[in-house]
């Protein structure tokens, strides 16, 4: 594969369905062109950043590197459509689209709900939901698609419980999240046009606008009520910003963690020595969860745009040009990780960047860690045997995703 082919893969959703080829391309870029200009039809050109040190330096300099106006990679036509909507205050406007000072103030609205102290309070509920989902596996008679029947539901239940939504609405949220992140995948998306994508957003925003009105009228002490009744500079949040806040939490808090849980189980199945080691020593669960997050890196990229002429690793970058931060690449960087392609449940140190860094550092990192540990703490002691029962399949996406099918055969005690 040539370096330019490797670069093009970063703007090719289908490339993310073939882990081996993707990592071959990323390793080539790290070695030969770590700051690489990608110009492919249908996309505004960008610089692909593949080394850990460069990703970290960019994330930490949030005065130079802005999230607006291009926080993630999308086809140019969709970007234009979303920008028009945002300008009319009708589109999604979340923390990931904003820079300080606006970002800082809005992040503070929900931040307390995601601190370790709040997570300890949620732990019992997560444990109960983990048990419920493992019990469901027991009912499937030794075979299931672990993604569709377990991993896709559990984190959604946790995050929607935190938001305070009724369980009867969970299936609808699941479908919308999958349609949103799986937009480039023929099986999960609604279709390939910008209108197909924005129709999913409209459904999301409509649901959450109603929720804002309801929680303003009757606050219930949940996270949704906190957002609905928050005030910035003395004024309530704009309806669209409040609705976008829920969309961000419901979506970011779901597909990421479910992909990590499914990819984590797949890694354990493919590395039986690591599975045995973890079963023998549950004290390794925290480092194993961290390794699963590094291994899967369910968020494939975020972008930043230079607010002034600058350099990255000696390459000049002009004001207004965008960089794509490749987390899967940073997390396999040979300069930082000893033997990066080894899945090691006891890896220490593990300085992965799967949650980003700096002011946009993942708001839900403590929640994700707690959920992953809770699920495996429940599953592993009961999982006497497990093996693949067919070929796994991945979602075609350049943004958030992972396995969409993981057929397994198992014995549960
Ligand atoms: C932001 C990864 C789970 C909520 C982010 C970012 C990444 C990320 C890479 C952007 C960081 C940056 O730009 O520097 C992950 C991974 C997860 C996960 C790998 C699971 C393994 C969650 C969960 C929630 C969540 C469970 C729950 C609500 C958010 C929010 C932001 C964010 C609200 C935006 C923060 C901001 O812009 O200030 N996440 N995430 N994430 N994540 Fe997560």
C-alpha cells in the first residue's frame, strides 16, 4: 500500500471494517508521513495526524487548535448542510462543536454528574443492569450475537437511567443512536444522503425538545432536569442547545461503551491466555478495562482547525486548515506502547488517548470505565467457556463504532 492510499483510507468508512488493513495503513503513516495531507473527492482536504505525541500536543493547545467549525470528519456536502442548520439554530450544537469560553460554561452544567463521586452512587444501578444483561445471556441457550443481544443495550440502559428517561423509550433511543453513528453503513444507516442524516437528527432533537419542556414544567431531580433548568449568565439554555446536550450524552454515552465491551470480549476470546489470566485475578479488571479501551479505540477521530499559521512535527500548517486526530493510530504508537499490537490485560503504564485530552477530555470517562468493569465483573465468573460462532462484523464509519455483530457460543454457570 502506498502512503497516499493509506491516507485516503482515513476518509473511507468501509476501511474501518477491516482492522488489519487499517492498522497497516496507520503504521505506515506513523513511520513515513505522520502529518499527512489527505485530499479525497467529496471531502474538504485535511491533515491526518497519526503519532501519539502530535495528537496530544494538539489536544492540549486549545487556544491554537479550535473545535469549531469542523469538529469531526464528514463529507463536504453534509458539513455544508449541518452548518446551514446550525446558523439557523436548528441543528445540533454540542460541547464538541464549541470552544472556550462558551464550551467551559456549558460543560460545567453537566460535569458534576460524571465525577467519580457521582459514579460511585451509580455503581449499584450499573451492577444491577449488568446482572440483568448477563442473566439474559443465560436465557439464550448458549448462543447469541453478543453485540445485538447484550452489548448494544447495557450502556444505553445505564446512560438513559442517569438522564432519567423511561425504559419504554430505550428501544427508540437505541435505534436513533445506531442510525446516527451508522449513517455510512448500509445496514444501520437510514440512507446515504445529507437529508437522511439530518432526518435522524430532527427525530432526536424533536424528542428532546419535548423532554426539555416537560422537565421545565415538572423537574424530577435527574440529569435531564438539571440540563433543562440550567442557567447561563442568568438565562435558561436555548432550547436547541439543551436538546443537543441530551443528544450528545445519549449518543456519546452509548455506542462508545458498547463497542468497547463487544471488542473487549472479542479480544479476550482471541487471546485465551489473557482471558485465563483475568479470570484468575479479578484484581486486573481496571487495567483490563483500560486495555480494552486502548485496543478498541471506539472513537476513530476528532478534528481541530488551526486558528493561526503553525507547525506540527516540522510540517507547516496554515490558519484555517484542519487536522484529523487518529486515536486508533495514537493508541498503537510504537514510540509510546511496548509491543502495541499485544493485548495485555495487565498493561501498565497505559497512556492511551482513546478519551482525548485537554479541555474536551471525555466527560463520561469515569462512567465508561465503571460500566465496562461492572459488566465483566458480572460476566467473567459465570462464563465457563466462550468461543466465536461465526465471523464478527464491523460498522463502516469514520467516527464512532466497532463491532456490529459478534456471534458467540458459550457456557454460563
Ligand atoms: C468526548 C471517547 C464514553 C460523553 C469524548 C472524546 C473522546 C471520547 C475521544 C473527545 C475528546 C477530545 O476531543 O479531546 C470516549 C470513549 C468512551 C466514551 C472511548 C468509551 C469507552 C463516554 C460516555 C459518555 C461520554 C459513557 C457519557 C455521557 C462524552 C462527552 C464528550 C465526550 C459529553 C464531549 C466533551 C467535551 O467536548 O467537552 N469522548 N467516550 N463519553 N464524551 Fe466520551
